[in-house]
């Protein structure tokens, strides 16, 4: 009962409990992705924040603890259950597909959209960027992380960097291996989708892993200091006054 354009639905349904129990402490999340995403967020206290692709709710919980008013969405019912288990009734947790309009969210009602490691599951960013632009207040923030296009290009040994293409990987979980599909697209497409939806990009980072990462996984740490893995971007809705 999900949009036929949506990929990796079954994979995330299978991985919901694994995310709830194990992903919080995985070095790639805890000591690489999360510190970088958090460094891009403005003060969230008292702000209305959409956690778009909430998975098992780590960011939703963190945002609530910082004093934000949170709406969380994900297309996977099992992930929605995990987020509800984590945050109870302290957030609105809604099943929704980012390939479709977010009709349940009013125009200009959100201060910050946070989308961590989710947008690479969408082939077309038109709808999602238009919707983020519609629901955000003027000058509201969009903060997101995605697979770095260079990383996927190299790791999957692709031939044509300029294509947008579907890739498949297999991830280990505590129980089984799960196949996951996602899209790789060139950097210019990532950037132009954001700009064409009326955003002004004000930060883009390719961060280093933290010292804690080094302590836990020194070999991968070394690799990450020479090869970007995720790309992090912050944009504001609307153009500067002088544009
Ligand atoms: C890598 S996880 C996100 C991790 C999460 N933000 C965190 O840091 O814990 C990607 C999430 O995106 C969700 N997702 C993928 N495609 C989606 C879509 N089309 N609409 C809504 N959610 C989607 C998946 O169900 C999954 O929970």
C-alpha cells in the first residue's frame, strides 16, 4: 500500500527492530553522521521541526530533549512503531511517503526540516523539495545528509558519474543480510534540486569522523579521513533580500 516509486520499503520494514536496538551506537551514525548533522542545526528550542525519514526515532527523541515540537514521518509502519515506542506521545508520528505531497502539514507551519540519510531513496526530488518549501516558514531551515555521490561512484565502480542511477547494497544486521536499494546522483543534481525549489544553500560540509570513531574503528576512521562518505547540507527557504 505504498507508492510504486518507493524503493527499499521491505528492507526498512525488516530492519525496524534492528534500527531501534543497534543503530544508535554504530560508529557511522553516532560518531560521524549525527555530530555533523547536529552541527548544521540552528537552536531548535521552541521550534517546530519535521523529522523526515525518522526511522526508529533517534533524532525525534533528541529534538524533543532539546525542546523542539516534533512531527516525525516515515513510510515504514514498523519504523513508525519504533519511533512511537521511543517518544510516546511527545511527538506527532505519522506514516507518510516522501514521494507524495505532505497534505497533512499546513503551508508555512514548520521552522526546520531535518532529513537524515533518507533523500537518496527518492529518484525524483521535485515533489519532496517543493513540499519542504511549501511547509517551511520564510527563512526556515532545511538540513539533510545523504550518501556522498563520490563515495557511491567509487564504491560501486560506476562508469558514468553524471547519471542518476539505482544501486543495490547488502547490509548486515543482527539477524540477516538485507538488500537495500538507493539512488546515486551527481553533486550538481543534488544542489540544483535544492536551489530550483527556492532554497538558498548556506552550508555544505564533508566532515571528518570524530576521535571516538578512531578509538572504536581505527582502520575505517583512517579511510574516512581520506574519502568522504556522507554529504551534509543546510539551506534556507527563500532568497536573500538583495536577490
Ligand atoms: C537510513 S534511515 C534514516 C535514519 C534516521 N534518520 C536516523 O538517523 O536514525 C532511512 C529512513 O528513510 C525511510 N524512507 C525511505 N524512503 C522513504 C520514503 N519514500 N518516504 C518516507 N520515508 C522513507 C526508511 O523507512 C528509513 O526509516
